[in-house]
């Protein structure tokens, strides 16, 4: 089974980490921000209405109280 991405592509992970220069980091940050504000927001709304258990799982991962985050 092919590996899929969640929020970031592997290249975007590298760009956010600064491995491809400041311009690429800025561009990746902008793309990711749009996904969070637009697509992820819509996904949360759908899960809230149609599959609250999956939304709870998502919240556990995203809202985890982790000192390393």
C-alpha cells in the first residue's frame, strides 16, 4: 500500500525545516496555512456531523499535550 500524506508532503516537511532556503520555506508555509484554514476546517465540519468518533481521534492526535511539540 502506498504511503499517503496527512497535512504535509515530504518536500514540504523539508522546506519548513529550512532545507531548501527561505523562499521555499515561506511558500510551503503559505500553502500549509491555506490547507489548515480551508480544507482542514471543512474536514472537521464533515467529521463533526457524520463521524464524531473520527473527529475525536483527530483531536487526540492534534491536541495531544506533548512537551516536545
